[in-house]
C-alpha cells in the first residue's frame, strides 16, 4: 500500500472532525430561493462552484502554498493566507475557512512534527496569520510528501462530496442521485486539478459574485440548518 495514498485519504477524509458539514457555502440560500431544487440544478451548483469559484480561490491557494512549503518559505505562506482571507468577502465564509483550518492544523500538527508546520502554528498563535483551511491543507499535503496533482484532486473531491451531501439533505435528493452527481464530476475534477498545478496569480479571487451574494444573504435567512 502506497503510504502517500493513505496520507491523502486521511487528509481528505470527509469525516474529519473539522466542521466541514456545518457549512453549505451559500447552498442553503439557493435551496430556500428555489434556485437549486432537483438533481439537475444541484449538479449545476456543484459544477459552477468547483470551476468558477474554488478553482480561482481555494484550490489555487492550495497549489501556491504547496510550492511555498517545498521552498520552506514561511513568509510567502503567511502572505498567501492573508490574501486568502481578503478574497473571501462574506463574513460567514471567512469564519468557516478559518475554523476549519485551525481544526485541521490541530489534528495533524501533533503527529506531523515539522519545523515549518510548527513555525506556522506559532505565527497563528501570535495572530500573525489566519489559518485558512486551504492554506493549512496545502502546507500539510506538501510536508506529507503527497504529489501536488493528487493533493489537488483530493481537495476538489472533498469539496464536491461536501456540496453533494448537503444537496442530498437540503433539496432533498436521493442518495443514488447524489452518487450519480459525484460520478459525473470525475472528469471535471481531474481537469481542474491539472489546471491548478500552475495557477495564474493574477486570477486569484476571480469568481462569480452570485456565490458571495448568496452567502451574505444566508446570514439573514429566517431559518438555517447550516452555519454558512
């Protein structure tokens, strides 16, 4: 068994206790406004979120932080962390990203004693950085010597599983419909992972404003199952 594969499976496990399933990334707003209402519209939401939001934000940061970690460049990682916070306009999304990142770090730092990881953790304790989930993910993936392409694939798949699981609960959809959506995303996830191997820094933050607006509206929904 490839040890890197085991590390990747652990890092991307959707059941990690970091609070991922407490957040819908604005999906709950789309459902309450009847814009996501069946398997077709749920798949469209996931596809658009992966290709027009995460591709230009979180996944790009995973790739860039991975490079910085290989170069042992803590200052670059902190700079990317601050930029990641800046491009997350909805307050709930910033809070979700930071909470999940801190919890991910709390899980892996004690068992992965690396100088760079300890230095980053110290910077976080001193409020010199923020601890966004994608930043911590990219850092840990590099230090665990997971190939970047595989790390990006796992990152995208983890995000897709979260969106599909939340769609099954919120729309609602059948479990079979959810799995069919996941199967249909395999090629897209592979394509996006390859594109993110060398992301264009000038395109960081390029995303659909509709996602941000729905996330902001989520803060004022009459009833909510999710924190974002």
